[in-house]
C-alpha cells in the first residue's frame, strides 16, 4: 500500500476524495490533516471527522493552520454551504482530533517512516508550506506531492486563479518551489472530471450508506455548477478525487512535465499557476501537469471503490 498523508478542507469533493482513498484499499493513510479553505478550520476539521466516522475508518485526524500565511481567509460557502459540506444530515462524529498540531504530526510521521510518504493536498497549501518551512531537512522523505489546485488555461475565483491557490498564493509558491516532485490536477483536468445526474443516481442506488451520502453531497454541490457553470452542461466538477485517482491509475489521465510557478503579486493575476506548457523558459520541469481524464473510468473507479464501504 502506498503511504500517504492527506491534507484536505472538506468540502463536498474532498469528502468524495476521502471515500475513494479509503474505499480503494490501496493506501496506507497515515494521517489526515485539515486545511482552512472551503470553510473555517473548525468546520473542515469537524467535516473530516464526520466522514471518517461514516466510513468507520481508523485514521488519525490532525488540526492544521487556521489562516493563510499572510492573508485573510477566503471561504467558498457559495459552493459548499454554511457548514462546508451541506446536504446530507450526518451524525456528530464519534472521533476526536489528535492533540498534536498537523505540522508536527507530518514531521513525526515522516521522521518515523522507513519509506518515503506521498502528500495529497486538496485544499489551500498553508499546512504543507508551513511544514516545508519548519522542517526542510525532512523534504527528502516526501515521495511526491499530488495536489488539486491551479490551472493553466482557466481560473474559477478570478479569470486566471483557482480557489485553493488563490486562498494562499504564498504557500503555493513555497510548495511549487520546494524541489519536491509535484503532480498538479488543476481545473484543466478537473473541469473534465464531471459528475452528471445519472452518475449521482448510480451512487444513490449503490446500496450502502456511503453511496447515499455521496449522492446527497453531489445533489447540493451540483446546484452551484448548474447555476454558475452552465458551460459544463449539467456536470459538476469533481475536483479533489483526481489527486488520488492519479496515484491509483495515472493511465486514466493525460499529463505533461512542465515548469510551474505561482504569481503572488499580480495586479490581475494573483494566485495564478503559471504553467510553461510550451517550455518557453527552458527550465527543468517541477510538475507533472495533468490536463485530461477518461471521465467514465474515473466515475467507475469511484463507484467500485465505495461499494465495499459501510
Ligand atoms: C477546489 O476548491 C474547493 O472548493 C474544492 O474542494 C476544490 O479543492 C476547486 O477549485
Ligand atoms: Ca478541496
């Protein structure tokens, strides 16, 4: 099993990402750390605990940073609702977060692990950047960072910038410049990783509670997409599970090694991932830039993975 630490801000698509990660059975999930993004840290932490309680997954959860490195927190309640994961009625979590702060937990796990560990961030990169700043000597224990964030050819919070990067661009800049191999599943691919009504009905009829919860999450999530992203023709962009699906089966995707950096001080473009797709700069690529996906395979992978869950 591939050892991973997942850093997320659930979040509807983060929740599905967690279900895929657990349900696939292919990962040794050493920890889940939570980021502030879709909602406040307090809420994303609680949501992560709720999902793990639902999945009956015994994975330690650690609380991450409450604010971006230098900026005020921006949340996406306009997509994810008041609690950050609105839609299904989930019971109070039967788990508590661990005492250790997320950054120290990542350091402890990496120090103690004999193998390198893959980091999977699907929210703003505040925790990962803080970890890299505080423990640079542990960088060599990171196998890869497979993240959801950014976009070469589109944005969703500004015309150019994607939410996770825009919330904490300085953190993203630290991560992309860390010298660790990165896989970037940005909007170029995630706006093709669409879930349609018929997929939602398939999840609903999977016969387990997790299937019902995914369907109820996607019912709520789709409201925003149908209203604000009519270009996607009724589909909702199921962003975050791409970062896990790429680790499971990269052949489902198309990608290209590229040099990527992050704009932190643009007049119009703050938070943009600048992807050198045509290798104009002739710099050594730091990122596997993912731009296309076999959508049917992706939905099937999620469906097959969640069927064995509670
Ligand atoms: C990203 O922002 C969040 O709203 C989603 O969970 C995803 O990680 C998409 O821009
Ligand atoms: Ca997310």
